[in-house]
C-alpha cells in the first residue's frame, strides 16, 4: 500500500507516476538533511518482503510441530 501510494502521490500532484523528488530539512542536532521520496517506496517493498518471510517462517514452524 505504501509503495502504490508513493507513486500515486506524484500523479495527483500533476507529475508522472513514480516521479520522485528530494525534500530538504534542517534538523537541530544533525543539520541539513535530504530525504528522497523514493525512501517511502523502499520502505513499502521492505515491509512486503518482511511480511512474506515471516509468513513462511511461521508456516514452517507449524509444519514441524505436527
């Protein structure tokens, strides 16, 4: 869901689908910080892979206990 919404956000803003930009922040301790919007897409992919692996591990553990 996060990955799809990341691409759709650019589309709703009038740019092409999956068009990313870099946001600039000033953090008090860190200083200047750049956050690419592609990070949110990567986070969505990471969560999909993690959820899939956790499901596989749980199913394997339940099979072993039978």
